[in-house]
C-alpha cells in the first residue's frame, strides 16, 4: 500500500520585477572608457630592426613590430629603402616624441610607419641613434644592425597603469549598467518552507521581516558630485544576517520594491505592514 501525503504540494511563488530607469549615456560612457583602456594596451609596441650582410653583398633588413593591435613583418634590401626618417614632435603638454618612417623605392610598400603617434612614443634621441646605425649599414660602414625601437620605460609604466585603471573603471561601469537591467527575482518554496534569493535559501522560521533600503545607485556611472538615489529589497533575519535581494541599489522609485515587499510577506503568510 502507498501512503498518500495529506497535504498537497503547493507550487512555488515567483516574484519577479524590473526597475524601469535606463541611462543610455552611462552605458556608452562605460564602453568608451573600456575601449580607451584597451587602446592604451594596444598602443604599446616594440619594433626590432635586424640588418645583415656578408662581404660585399647588399644584405637585407627585417623590420618586425610586435604589438597587440599593430603588427608588422617586412623584409627589404637596403637598396629598396630611400630614407630612414625621424621627425621630432611635441604633445600638447610639451612632451617630445619621435615619428619614424621608412620611405621605400617600391610602389608595393611606399612609406611605412615604424613608429608614430603620441601613445607609446619613442624618444627622439633613441630614434636618431637607431637611424644613424641603419644609415651606417646602408653605407657599408657596419655589417650588422640589431636594434629595438620601444616605448620608454617611464612611458610604458604610465601607460600600463593608466590602461589597467581605465579597464577596471570601464568594467565596473559596464557591470553596473548591466546589473541594473537584470530582473529582480525571489522564489518562495512553500513545500520546503524556504525563500530562494540569488544562490541562498532562507528558512521561513529565520525571517523576521522584509524591508526596502535606500542607498546610492550608479556609483561608478555617476557624474561628478551626482548622487542618484536607489532602493533594494532586503530580507531581515532573526540572527542579524540580513540578505539583500540584489547586491546593488536599483535606481528609480520605491514603488516597485514596496509592491514586491508586500507580495513577499503575503506569500509567507504574513500581513503586510
């Protein structure tokens, strides 16, 4: 014989709602900051110049640039290179940097940028020194050249720190914006007498009440001196280990959270206060 349960199972009560505040400019700003951080890493590069010859041969030169976003691998004869030009430039803050170009005699390559731009720049002194060695090779005063054009150590360190900072800030802003769009969900399991919030289950007997907290939303995405009020639903336990339904405060009015609070209390069989 089978024993039938006297109490029929009650399906879970699912409370799910969204806050309806969307700030497109914040999402775009997060993506922009993240892209700038990635671009800083992409601007870091190093170019190796290796020229070799045996005896009276013309020899060959290989120009190989290593970089996240701008790579180059080019092999030319010294006779195919019309000039190795170094131009000194200054940033808006007066920082000196060099732009290095190869002017070739072939229509296939034309003018090749070895180093250009203010990000990841090479010092003029270093560029001039490499240029002098390359011209000495062209004039058969040197048989080998093995030199690097790389970002100055101080600039590389600053760009690394700034890139990491921008990526971290952009990631935090993007995560914050995406989190604001996720639905808020609470599941009441009547048969097991637990409330499931995120990845935690709270027994009915431990729940002392449900409240709505006021706090700051869009912390990372706020403008300077901007304080955006937000709310979140919190389950108050008897042991002081309160459980927020969402980690972050959701921007918008209190109303949707207050409605969810009342619905949760009713699902627990308690009168909404």
